[in-house]
């Protein structure tokens, strides 16, 4: 384990108290990997975080999701963290952290059916786009209409 990161790893391991009742726990190596992925997510989104960051709230909001499994827990947490920071940077920065996490959870368990990729690429993108135009996010979490689903755009 990298001895330069104990202050970043400790909060992640403390989250095991929240997630263990649901069969989800991080090892020290997984916590170190997540700490490193957090640094990448922050850098990729031009953000900084103080203190322990968002880990406790993220685990609190998602640990009882029926779509989290022990074998994919670490990767899913990393993906959800990246979604969170990306959404904060791309239009939902005015949303309180708790509100954004609650929205992400509803969508993750609902329309996304546990897919962090769908959450990031469709639902949160639609919410960010709506926020940039001063609108509420689409009610169903996805694109406002079918035209927004098109992969190719004709010019």
C-alpha cells in the first residue's frame, strides 16, 4: 500500500461500517485504488476537494442499492464518483451534494437499472444540459425526447 495516502484511504475504510450490513466492504488495496481514482476524477473534471471528500455521502446513498454486488462494488463506486464530479462540473454545480447524490441514486436504481454508464452518458448529461438552459431535469431521468437519443446528428 502506498504510504503517502493513509489520510485518503482511512475515510474509505471507515465507510465499511455503512456498507458491511449489505455485504459490501473495501479492502485496503481497493481503498487505495479508489483514492487514486478519485484524484484522477478530480483532475479530469478540473475540481478540487477538501477533507474526506464525498465518499461517506456516496456510500451512504448507494450502499443499499439492489444493483450493487460485492464483485463489482469497487468499480461501481469509482464510476459513480466520476459521474458525480463530472455532473458538478458540467452543469449541476449549483445543486447541493446531497440533492445530486439522491437524484443519482433514484436514477441509478430506476431508469438506469444499475448502469453507471447509462447514468453518466444519458441521464446526467440530460440533467446537465437542462441545467445549463435553466430547466429542470427530465422527469424520467433520461433525454427529454427521443430525438435526444440519436447517436448520429445530421447537419
